[in-house]
């Protein structure tokens, strides 16, 4: 009897959750800034595959990514139960992981892939040295100011998330639009005066993983 009662209670809760998520999904476009802050402010998402049988796990939006597997730094992928609510999840801070796409040519695949890998490693080596970088990403917890109360003070010994705009633009339409579309992010920049991308809605770990950057010390 207890198991039956528990099962019924779980089904009622699942139904209520589905109704709530559906309402928020349909109305997220009219949400205010305060509404979005509340949605991002807690572990509101039941991130499971089968809610009827799985152990319930609740996640915050900025600890989730649209991927097929869990990632480093306790970043988890969105399970099937939540996938129908993609607009809501994006508003809550869930990020899409982008993977560079390479169309293989059997005749040249080996040599071309080795060249691409060499280029990637070369860019990453320059990035780790801070050489020729021209963009820095400011994640949650770092306000990006240069004064003693700002980013440099908060970062301490943590290296900034720097990158090369040209490299990112080649592999991502989002970054191509941002860096080549005539916006402020397309201005002339350098290692000493990089473009600052404010991504304060996301944690450092999420930004690092989505950018495809190697872990920094």
C-alpha cells in the first residue's frame, strides 16, 4: 500500500512539474528580468531520464549543458525529461556545446586532420601564453572592471578566459556573427586591450567547456 501511495504521489508531482514547465516554456518570452533571475537562482529542474523510476536529481540551469554526456566540474547534460523545454532551459542559463564539424575526404583525411590538429594545438599554445589573444570572457563572479575592486582583484591566481576571435569565428556561427557582424565585439583589439565578452549568466566552468578550451591552472 505504501509503495502504491508513493507511486501515485510521484505521478501527481510529475504532472504538476510538466504543467509548470510547459507554462513557463510557452510564456518565457514575456518574462521580466526579475522572473529570469528567479528561474536562474535555484535548482528548479528535475534532470532525469525516467521520472517515474529514476532517483530524482535537481539541477540549476547554469550547471547544465545541451550535450550527450556529463562533463567536467560537475556540469551535467540535459536528460530527456527536460528536453521538451529548451526555451525555458536557455533562459535559465543552459548552454549549447558546439563541436567543430569536419567533412572527411578519404583521399586527404589523414593529412588534413593532422594539419587541423596542428593548427588547433598551435592556437592553444599561443592562448596559454596569452600571445595574440584579443578576447576575454567574463563569467559569473567576475564583473570585468579593471579597478582594484573589479575583475583583476577577484581573479587572484585564476587565469582569465582569453581566446582568439579568428579561431572561434571559424568554428562557430555564433562567434562569427558576434565578431564579424559590425557589433562592438568586432572592434580592433589586442592582448593588451581585448574585447570583453560579458557572460555573467554562466559559471566559469561552463564557459570554459563550451568554448572548448583546455583546462587552465
